[in-house]
């Protein structure tokens, strides 16, 4: 990371950007963001209400998607929307910045990338391709990625699941 910063500074100097002016702009930007965060803070009660509303709405969408299971396009849209609402609900509890930081943590970066990519693929298959088979496969991938992503928050859960799956599908006796 240090090497990247040094390279970035060299590129700024080569481009003729004054480093001190850039640091002053960053300080002004931080103070603006700090001021913005102070103005937009939620109380603990408001955070719990936001979490509860978003989580219940997400859970409702996910459960309602089971009613349209035999219409994979509608199922894909409601299931994915429910997942996004449930994922967004935790941002009320810990804040969006911390949520993104935790999602990009090296422990779960691959799980996050696969989960978000599966959401995009599911919506693409449902809204653009209109293929029932592809939408159903994308939803299965999304569900598996959601489970794997969720397990990244529980210590040793992914290791345990991996060992269980290997033992279940081990063909040697």
C-alpha cells in the first residue's frame, strides 16, 4: 500500500499537480464529510427502526418470492430485491461506511464479489434475457453465495461447511 501511495505521489508530481494543494483539498473534503456526518446522524432508536423496517421488508419480499416460484423471472426479481433490502438493513445498525469496509475485508472480499456478481447476473437474466432456466440457475448461485457470504461473519463457519461438504461427497471408503 505504501508503494502505491509513493507511486501515486510521483504521478501527481509528473502531471504538475501540487501535492500540498491536494492535501489541503483532502483536509477540506474531510471537514465537509465530518460536518455532513454530524448533520445526518441517526439516533439509536431511529437506527433500530430503520433496521427493523428494512429487514422485515426484505424478509417479506424473500418469502413472497416463494409464491411466484414457478415464474422464475418474477421470483428472481423479488428474491433479489429481498436480499438487497436485508443486506441494506444492517447498514442502519453499523453504518454504510463500516458495512462497505467489512464487506471489502480481505477475509470476505471474494464472498462479497461473488454475492454481488450473482445478484447482477440474476437481475440481468430476469430483466434482460427473460430466460427462466438461466434465472433459476442465477438464483441458485445467488443463494449459495449469500450463504457463503453470511458464513464469513461467523468464525470458522466456512471451514466447518467445507469439511462437512467434503465428507458428504467423499467417495473413498
